[in-house]
């Protein structure tokens, strides 16, 4: 009898509190100038800027540091992803204290993409920059998703976070 009273009391308490909170509403981030729509953001990233051709994300923890941004090239036939990786490598190698970390081909729902990564010194700080190059979702344009952050021991987590951003592209 006492167990039934307890169950009824817990049920009434849950009803009076409104039950569990509903899941957050999904939201879209659209940048018409870049032709990019994100269906949300991976954990740990927030919107920093979305004006004109500037679409930037940053870590939600300001102590973590870093900035992620999107660049869209002009419309062209035969977008060359390998040439984009080579251009990134040359840019990194032209920086102070440069160490190009390499590139790798990726396959997914978005088709073929490449990531390219390097470290260098900017100002007095060592930074790492990882870029994913892919064909823009609208086709015939290069899309570069760049992530520059303080160089540290969290490179694998940062690369994974960047790859997660691609999964939110529509």
C-alpha cells in the first residue's frame, strides 16, 4: 500500500513539474551570399558571424580559442580539389616556423573531399590550420572550410569537430 502511494506521489509530482523539458528546436544557419545552409552546429561550436560573405564559428568555450570560417570560390567547370590542397600546403609552408602536416582524401555523403593541415607561427603564437576542401553543395564551386586554432595536443579533436561541421551542410 505504501509503495502505491509513493508511486502515485511521484507521478503527481512529475505532472505538476511539467515532465521532462522538450528537446531544443532545430535551427538553420543560412548564408545566402555563400549559398550555405547549416542544419545546426556540432557540440562545442557557436555562431560568431553571419553577414555578407562572412560565416564564422568559434568554440563555445572562449578559453579554447580558434575560428572556423567558410570560403566559396567562383563558379567553374572541373573544380580541382588536389590543386586546392597543394595551394594550402604552399601557403602554410610560406609561413614562419611552418610544418605542413599533410592531407588526406575523405569520402562521405557529400562526395569526395580532402583535408589539409599545417602548423605555423602567427604573431608570437603557434597555430594550426586545418581545411576541408570539397565541391560546394550547389556544385561547380570550391568550398573551403577553414579552422585555425592555437596549436596544442587537441589536433585530433579539432579535426573531428571540423569534419562534424560538414555533416550539418545542406
